[in-house]
């Protein structure tokens, strides 16, 4: 039996600035290495002019987080818990968090946030709308490429929260995750369905294969999930984020199905999005009422965090969409490194 | 409240969501008006009550309010 592409261990990416260069350089060596983090983290301005959402800090965060998922080919697994690297990650995370706080409205009006998400705009903007109405096949393949950074580990970041929940919130979140992980069938795991989509679109289905192609705007939403998932203190935000994602998915997935039909795409491509119309129409109900509702009944003080998780998700998704649409409307590529061939 | 657990002794609970679908614990088989039978083995199934779903009888969130 040949190994599925989705089981590949990714290669370390190319650096995008001094911090990611220091991290990647260190990972090439056995752990513990030299005082890598000390150098990088001690810089006055570790993020360059683009700030915490720029290429260098976002790639650095992505690489640090990836050590907790599948790691990188040839990299010592000991790096996952290297104190120097964790210290650097902490510096990056704190500035990421501050930057997100600057970009969101805040507050604790959870009902208000949810009902805004639950109203369908009459004139939908966004990437799925563009693809459904005027996008072309190369743009569709770019979209798949961006999303592959998350979709090939779909629902993994959200699994970190399981031991931090109790009772109904835990039972229901695990039920949703069970569905994300194929309901006990390996070939139905949503990440595997996405790997099938990639292959059907003539793209490499290898886990993390397109990391170098993905700009910071693509990595930031994935980093948000990892950040919220890996910190127990962020469980409220993680659950808010998860609920927001499930609420937005069905209408977006419907438009993706239209787009793929219009472009005559293969069945495997349509299937991934059709499954997300059906599944997420259920998931959003369960996430809102039982998981979010259950968590806040047990820990009402987490309401503001849940609102933050929703708002931060929306913020980063909007930036992602703006970036793609700006690039496409000006006739260019939305990828950091264009697809070859 | 959650859709009821399907045990031998406990009745299957169905939850009606206000302005939304009917949530039923899966797996379910639905016989449509024309006699076709469709099945879903999801842990919970959302059955459309608004008749606007493009995935009828499953809910596809078409019941949602639209902004003006
Ligand atoms: S009840 Fe959801 S689409 Fe009809
Ligand atoms: Fe999914
Ligand atoms: Fe889902």
C-alpha cells in the first residue's frame, strides 16, 4: 500500500525574514540547539515594518505551531518543547494577540455577534461569491492552494480544546469532531476529502506542500486556530471561533458548489463542499446551542473571550478575502509564489 | 437541550429550532413525498422545515434571514 499524500511530512519552508530564518536554521540542527530564540526575540523590532501580521512573524508562528502537529521532515521532534523556541513563540503570540485586539470591536454581546453572522447579506461579497460569478479555474486552484494549509489538517486545531471542556459542551464538541474526522471512516475524514479535491484539481495533496506559496494573510487564520487551541486559557475564544466558522460554512460552501459546477470541476471537488453544506448546517446548531451554550452555562465569565474568538476569526477571514480579491481584480496572482505549470 | 439519545428505553427526542430545521439524532431514513427514500448517518441530522433548502429534505441554512 502506498502512503497517501495527506500523510506526508512537510519540508521546512523558505525563511521570510530574520526571525523565521533563525527558527528554520535552528530546526535544521539537533535539539537543544544554540541560543536561537535569544537572538531573534531580543531584537527591538522583531516584526519588521509589516507588524505582527507580516510575513516573517506569521511564518515563524506557523512553523512553531506545526511542531505540535506533524513536524517537518528531518526535524528533531524534541524542538516541540524546547524552552528557547517556546519563549520566542510566546513573544510572537503576545504581539499577535495585541494586534487582533486592536482590530476587533470587543465587548460581550454574544447574541449580537451570532445573529449578525446568521443573516445572509442580500448582496454577498467575498471569495466564494466572486468564484461563483466570475472567477476562473486558475483562480479556483489558487483558492484551493491557500486553503490547503488549513484544510489538510481540518478540525485538528479545534481538537486541542477537548480536555478543557466538560459535560454537554465536551460531548457535543466531540460529536462534531467525530463528524469532521469521518465518523469512524478514514476515507471520509474531511481532510482526506480535501486531499481528494486537491488531487482532482491537479494539485499536490501533500500535507503542508504549499507552505511557501501561502502569504501571511493565509497563514494568520490558521495560526489563530492553533493559538486558541494550544492555550487552555483561550478555550472560550476557541469555541467562539469554531462556532463562527461552522455558521459561515454552509452559505459559502453552497456558492463554492455553484462555482465548481459553472467551471465544470471534477466530482471530488464538488463533493468536499456539498458535504460541508450538509454537515455544517448541523454543526452550526450543535456548536451554538450545546457547545457554546454549554461552556458559557458552566463558565459564564468566558463570554467576552467567545466574542473575541468570533470577531478575530471574522477579521482574519476578511483580510484573507480582501487580499485574494484585490489580487484577482488587478489581474495578478494571490499567491506568494505562483503555482508552476 | 440536545436531540435525545436513542436508547432502547428512552424515546428519541426531536428538537425544533425556531425559524430553523428539525434536529433528529441520526442515522435517519426519510421517505419523500414522491416515495424516494434518502438516508443520512450523521450523528444529528437537520431536516428542513422551511422548504427552501436546495438540499431538501436536509437543511442547507436557506432558512436564514436575509439583510435588506
Ligand atoms: S430549515 Fe434550514 S433550509 Fe429549510
Ligand atoms: Fe469539515
Ligand atoms: Fe463542520
